């Protein structure tokens, strides 16, 4: 274990031993009943994590492939209103520009979304709305339920990136009126990177584009999944499916409510540590927005080097994330997702506290102790 780095990122995350072992077996026929049973197990548990009775399909591709599948199948040649208050909202906007007429509803990273601007876009004829539920680039959780209500009010499809919330936070796809939702395997599910799952509502199927992409054609996935045995239309990444099935079974064994509570407690512990150190959390919230449950973004005080802090932490065998794009050097981010719990959180916070002190920051209080109080 001493040679393994502890990844405390907003994905990829540490994987349980049984998930890793699942990938080491001999290859199996992806057109067999055995593979069909693996796929069926994944879908059964994923429906629970999505909070849906809708169709769910697993694509061999990253979360970005799931994002593109959603937009390409249901947004081509349509007016698309895209919320952007971080890196991944920006990515959905860029994808939407390739397939439809995209309208950016932009806020500063980590600040509340402009719901009034969405209402105006919908009244002007927007047919699709895109949202990142949990924007890990800025540590903010966006109000999916509110946006779902607006989309339904104007009969627009609602596409939600739940890549870093499904399986680690409360997601109620059906209740919130989400028509297409996406999750990535390497986030809260604690499986290897390389798979994306997409849920699709009956409303969305009625508005399927007539010219979908070939590999990301969700109608082809639906047709193959309806067969016996259950299949994918094209050759799947079989070892990753085997690992995902094991990760899903672990979710089922833990119980989704317990898993969500664990994630919430870990995030609360990290926030408590930051506040004890005298540091500010990066997001600026209003009554409708919350701190992200699966990653915490913390602002650096003036004069403290991100490179120095994270280099010290890395020497101790732990990796946390810095800021992206214009936030590089301004924030650090600690992931609280997947299979980790109190020991990993406390080790990470101890290393971070040491890194801050070594970089010249005079901490106000003991963040590790504050976190331990929450976790206890």
C-alpha cells in the first residue's frame, strides 16, 4: 500500500479491491448470456442511483461520450439553452454548438445560475435545456429540480450531467423531470474510467433526432438492450463492464441512502477543516444553490503557492486537485466520492494542513480535529 498514491480528486477515485480484481479475469463473449447478466446487473443498480424507471444504457466511452450522446441524439438542429457556471457546463455548451443552435446562459464559475435568463430563453423557443448538476470545477451544486420545473413548464427536454453526483448524492431523475441524465463510471460509483451510463425518458424518445451519430446512436443501444441476452450494439469494453458490475453490487450492498449520507458527511468534514484553517470556500451561494457533496473547492489566501502546497501533499502519497483554466493557482479541490471514508479524509486533511503551513500560511485552527468531530 505504501507505493500506491491516494487519489482524492473529483475523479478518478480509489477503487475497491474486488472492483480491480473483476478486471483481471479471462475475457468473456460479449454476445453471451454471461455478459448479458453482467449488463443487466449494472442497469438494475444504475436505475436506483439515477432515481429512474427510464431506460438506462452503458456506453464504452468516458462521461464526455455520454454528454455528446445526449446532445447529439436529442438536440440536433434544435434551440438549446445551456447553463454555464464552470468547466463542465462550458463543455456541454461547446458540444451543443456542434449539433444545434446553442445559447449560453453564463455565470461566473462557482456563482448561482440565472434562472430568469432560462425562462426568457424558453419563452423565446428553446427546446432543450442542459445543466451540470454538480459542477466540480467550482464546487457548486446547481438546482436541478428548479430547472426541471421550468423545462416542463415550457415543454422543453431537460438534459442533466449527473456525472459527479449519481451514486454519491441524491439524484431524482424522474421526480425532477430530467429527460436525459448521464453518469461517469470513475466518479461516485468507484469503478474504472471509460464507461458512461445514460438514462432516457419516454418524452425524449418521442423527440429523437433522425440523424444520430453512428457509435453514439442511443436507438441502437435501446434495440440491443431489449434482446435476450441483453447486449450493446458494438463491442463493449468487457473488463470495464465486469468492474462496473462489481462496483454497482457494492453500492447495492451499502444501500444508496447510506452511501449518500457517507458522502455528505465527508464533504461536511472537509468544509469544517477549511473553515477551521480560516480559509474561504470558493462557491458563492444563494438560497437555491448548495456546496457540492462530492468535491470541496477552497480559495487560497494571498501569497500561498498552489504548486508548493500540492507538491508537499503529493510527497506524502496523496493527490488533490488544483483549479482549472483561469482558477489555476487560485483554488484547491478535495474529492469526497466513491469508496473512501474517514481514514482517507483525515489523512488527506492532515497532509493538506501540513502543506499549507509549509507554504507559509498561518492556520487559524486545527482543521483535522474539526473534521474528526464531524466524522465521529
